[in-house]
C-alpha cells in the first residue's frame, strides 16, 4: 500500500492498492457476493456463517469441556444470533476484542394471519420491518423466505423466488395515468402500509362439488397449493416467520466493476467482514477475538436475539466458565468463587468495533452532507465516533484515547480508513448496537462500510471499502 494522503480529505484510494492487494480485494468481493446471495434473511445468514466457520474448524460451545488458547468456538441463540470466537493466550477474564455486527435487514414481513382475497385476487397481508421508504418496495419482484413451524416441532423451510424457475411476488402500484391523487400527497403519506399486500395468485380453485359454496375461490386455490407443495394449512401460518425480500442476486455495479449492488449490505457487508477477519486470525492470538452477529438491530436491538438481550454477557460468562479449571490450576484460585465479578471485569476490559454501515456522501443529495465529515466512496472503512441525532442524542460517543489506539492499529496494518459522522447536523440520524455494548463500560466505536442508498431494497458499496473494512477488523482482532 502506498502512503495515503486521504484520511482527512477522504480521497479516492482505490488506485493506491498494489497489485497483490487489488487481487485480494477482487477475490474478497467475489466471495462476499456468494455469501450475500445466500444470506437473504437473518436465519440464512446464521446458517451460512455456521457452515463457513465449521469448515474452518469452529465447534459449538457445548462440545468443549475446557477452553484452551487457539480453540475455535461458536454459540447461537435461536438460529439467528451468533457468537464466534478464537480463544487467546490471555484469559478471557482479562478482556476480549469484539467485532459486533447485525444480520437482519429491512424487509416486508407477513402478518400472523396473512392470507386474504380481494377483488378476485389472492394476497399475503404484510407488516414492514425496519426503516424503509415504502414506495421502494412496490412493483419490484419479491422473493419469499422463512420458516413455518408446526405444533409437532417440525419445520418447513420456504425459499421461493431466487431460482430461475421460481415464481416471484409483487406489491402493485397505481399506474401514472391515474396517479395524480397519489402524486399530490406528501411522500410520507402517499403509501399506506395496510395497502402493501403482496400479490400471490389469481386462479380460482378448479370447480368441484365440495367447493361450490366457497366464496373466496382464489384463496382456496392458494391453500390447496400450500397443502400440496409444502404440507401446510392456513393455521400453520400462525407459527411462521416469512419475509419478503428483493428477488435477485447481488452483482457488480458500474462499467469499471468497482462497486457491488445487493440486498442487505446493511449489515451483512460488515458481518461478513467480521467473520472473514475472525477466520483469518493468527492461530493463537494474544486476546480472544470474537465476532457477534446479532438480530433485530433494525428495530432497536430489542428481543431475545437483539443486542439488548443478555446474549453477549452470557456468552462471555460461558467462555470464562470453560477457562476456570485451567485458570485455577495456573493461578492458584483465580476467584472461581466469584464468577459474576470476573464476567463484569472481563466485559469492562473488552473493546469493540460496532461493525455497522454508514451513509456515503451522495453528490445528488448535498443537503444531507456534512462536507468535511461524511464518508466518501472508495476512501476506506469509516469510523463514526458517535451516531445519534439532534445534539448527539442517543449516541455512544467513543473516547479519544480509544480512537488514538485504533489509529495506531490501522496505521500498522496499512488499512485505508476515514472518519466522519452519519450526515449533516439535524438532518436526521440513527443508531447501532454500540450503545448496548458501551453500558458494560467497554470501549466501543462504530466502524463500517459506507453505502449509497442505505435501507433501499438494493444498496451499493465499493469493493475497496468492503475490503478495507475487513482489513481494519482483522488488524483490530489481532491486536
Ligand atoms: Mn446497520
Ligand atoms: Mn440499518
């Protein structure tokens, strides 16, 4: 890597890569594309992450009797939230390095009682998830993913819309010829989410004697299909998690192929970078390196699988418990009689990069820009000292000492990075999982990939920024 001028100027540094880095960057982008195309829901992101780390020798925590330096371990909650770690030579009790990202993404969920018929057409009733511009989701082909669980515990996996032979689904919109009334409304009021039902069928059931009195014949036909092809009844849909996401695969963007357009970069682009960084760690790092991939960030990190739960502290406690026997032997007693205090100290002594995307400056929307303090495309991963809105409200504002240490780590690695904030003062704002981790007293700051059109069905990232974010995570975990 040549010397980069651009930490402050956020200059385009894509061309500063030497040939070997450029090759590594392209290979990285290719593998990320393959991950992103599979990880279209938080459950699929979890399964794909487990598949990849198991191939690298990671094992489920419950299979260990004791943890030794170099051990590769993972633990999950409900097939959605994942912790993976490489055990360091220093005890977990003395603090760990964490990369924490999320794998849920804005989408359109099905309601608990979704199936309905209106005007001779069959629909699924929906309730959107996360911060979306509703009109983005109209008209485009949608795929349906998720699970239906039956009272006997059996699970039916649904994945319809991404194989070439699959049908897709659509939320329809009014044609421009009759759109005057809609166009006159404020954008925030023009689209009623209760009208965002997704079209799933138009054929009535084939006429049979026993269906004669049924009014909703198109819905009945869909029910017959669900029963025949998936073994499901209408009641089974009560215990389901079904998500509509954009149909189609992520791909290169631009004639120069320098960017990637895909669904769910936020935050699978950072989740993947964290996973790769962990898998590429030295065999026996000094401090334990951990990657946390959590769910429900897009709705405030609430719930059992969100970072507001006890998952992280419980996971750290489990690691410490499995190190206690060796520690007791090595250090005499190691206070194994006060494990809760050891866990608290470990959390305080830990440090984390909150691995989440940020907004990249878009020349078409200068009013949202903070010209000297907003991420630029191709200027590397972006460190966001604080998020929040209106006077940093709701922010976890990282301390200068921690950022100074990150400067040392990143400079040593030669990774290209930039610093900024989410956008112009008082124009908006946002949050990540940073504040949920900061409450343990640990150092935490946001660092991730800048995106164009974040939270749109198709988001855009630069390959260079994706690769440099991975490099930054790797350097941080190995420190
Ligand atoms: Mn995010
Ligand atoms: Mn988000």
